[in-house]
C-alpha cells in the first residue's frame, strides 16, 4: 500500500488540506547505483540491477540532496566519467546511494525517488 490516512477522532471532513487529516506515506527504501547526471538541471541517473545482473536505468534523483552531498559528488564525478551525450554525462557504476520512493511504476521506474544517503 502507498500509505494510510489518519484523522483526529473529533475532526470533520473539510475540502483541501487540514492539520486534522494526515497522509502517512509508506516509503520503500532501495539501494541504487548513480550512473550519470543531467547537464542542464540537477538530477542523478539512478540504476538498479536488471535481468542477468546488468544495470538498468530506473529514474532520476532530484529530491533530498543536500549541498554537502552535491559537493561530495562534484568532487569525484570527473574521475568517473565514461562518456556523454547531449543531455547526460555517464559515469562508471561505482557510486551507490540509498533512496526512498513511493513505489515502482508499471514501467519499472522509481516513483518520486528521494536521496537518503551515500553507501560506502
């Protein structure tokens, strides 16, 4: 399940958001490999093991990355570069990260991936 909705027992239904009604998301955590980044706006390419153990693209991480995490990434990215195209720079698959997500899409992508931490 994606999550649950909780409400105060004495509250009444109101249209729109309310402090008396809370949506509690059931986050799923998954470990990914950062295999590249966008050139134009911020975003890390996230990959997961696919069939035969080969990595497959699973989405773009845009949320949850602090300035400290960006600085750490930018300090090593040039040493890991393999190639690039018009929109992305691709990296050796050596950077691991944990992300939280809402669930998997039908296409096998991460839904709303949010960076949690690097994995050493």
